C-alpha cells in the first residue's frame, strides 16, 4: 500500500475520472451503521482508453466499445476484518444487479504504468 498507485491522491484521481463517465455506479456495504467496503465502476464509452494497457492477445473486436457493452468494475475493497466473510461478493453482486451492460471483461490489464497487473474478467449478462 506504500506504492504511489495506492495513495489517497491517486485513488481520488481515479474515482474522479469514473464519476464523470455515463453509467457510473457505486455501492457501500455496511454492518450496522459502519461502512465496511465499497465497489464502483462505469460503463466503458466508445473512446475509452481502458484497453490501452491490455496485455493479453484478444480479437480486435473484443476491445470495441459501444457505450453500452461493458461495465468496468474499477475498485472493490472491504476492511480487513470483513475479508473472507462473503461481504465483498455481496457488494459486487449489488453493484452489478440490474446493470444493462452485457459483460465485464477478461485478460490481463495494466491500466497505468505504475499500477499492478490486474486480472480482467467476463461475466456475460
């Protein structure tokens, strides 16, 4: 967590970009009145740079976006004491419930040069 990519400033920057995109959504999970986790993402638009960092070989049309094809889940986090309890899955499922997009994604993605390598997954809807 000491890496620049995980700093509060970089988180705020990424969150800001997402909130400006059509289809932005966020969910916060609570136990009683205490927030214990969150997830957010947005619908990938036609001119997205999301796939610039894809590391996996995929068909050319796999990265074409329409503004309604793919919901990109950008962040999902739960506090340490809630890990392994299924809370993250509940938050994830609530965020995706009733989404109109047809998929999440697949492959390896390096979204920024200082980011860790992420797994990107498909969930056909």
